[in-house]
C-alpha cells in the first residue's frame, strides 16, 4: 500500500511541486493544508504516514504546528521545508521533533531521499 503524505505549505505552487514529485513516485497525497492550523486539523482527520511542513506560514507557523502534531501523536513523521537562510529555524524544528528538512527550491531527489529515509 502506498504511504500517505499530508502536504503543508502556504504557497499553492509549492504544494503542487511536492504533490507532483510524490505522485510520480508512488506516494498517495492524503491532503493539503495552507497553514499550520489547518495542518493540525487535517493530521487528526487523515492520520497520514508523513507530513511535509513549510516553516513560514500565516495563522500558525510550521514549528508550532509540528509541536501540536507531536502532542497528538509522538510518533508523527514530519519533514520540514524551508527557504535558504533559515538555519536557526531548522534547528528549532529538529529539536521540536522534525525528522529531516528539505531546502526550497525543491529538488525531487532530495525530497524523495528525505521521505524514504524517514519512512524507513
């Protein structure tokens, strides 16, 4: 059975890029969220195998959403996505329980490497 992934990014274009990479490689996109608040709600509803989470978003940022998801499910697998120059935030994210991070603009092989590594 294909692993399900929840894609979280405030930019529709970025969500589309990740969705394209995932679907071409046999992953099922469980859902998409445009901010951290929606991500937490959808995580509870969909229970995906993995979440790709943008860091900088309106409503609730990715690190706060990561912490909320980890409270709901300590075993949640979350990969953070960030633009260059957000190293401090990436460290915060890893400390909050993120499994990996991918830098934007996305490179398909790096996204897949992070996902495959995280899902084992």
